[in-house]
C-alpha cells in the first residue's frame, strides 16, 4: 500500500512539473482583454519562448505610464502567468534619435547626469 501511494505521488508531481510545448503567445497593454483575446505573437512550438526582433505597436497609447503584459499558452491549453513590464510613452521622442548617454543609480536619484554612467 505504501509503495502504491508513493507511486501515485511521484506520478502526480511528475505530471505537474512536466513541460509542454508553447504554441501561442499574446500581449496587451494595461487592461486584460481575456485569454486568447489579446494581440497575437507568432511563436515556434517549443518549451521555451524568446521574444526577439518583434515590434509591438505603441503609437495608439496616450502619453504616460503603461504596463505591457505578455503571456504564453502550452499544448495543454494552459496559460502562463503574464510577464509585466512598465513603460513610459512620451509623444515628443523621435524614434530615430540615438541614445548618447545612460546612467544608473540605487535607491535615491542624484539628478540627471549625476548618477553612475553606463559604458
């Protein structure tokens, strides 16, 4: 009886931690439209998902802080938790203007140009 219970526990945990291929991904801003109703992202089936060289349209977002959410669905029709990124939309920025300087700080902002430069 003990060995049957152990086998059932192992099967249960094995099933919980088994990976299934990702077959769908989507993104949305700020408000969740519901599973499968957001903007589709083309994916190649596999058990990992990397978003590279993909353009996400932001031109219709008003100026201000927005949250970008991305989630994936696997072959078992189970959705992942959404990944959230904070972004700020500023209408006067020119996308073709190169970034010429960057800096970082911890906890307290020392002011523009006074933090640690990124090289």
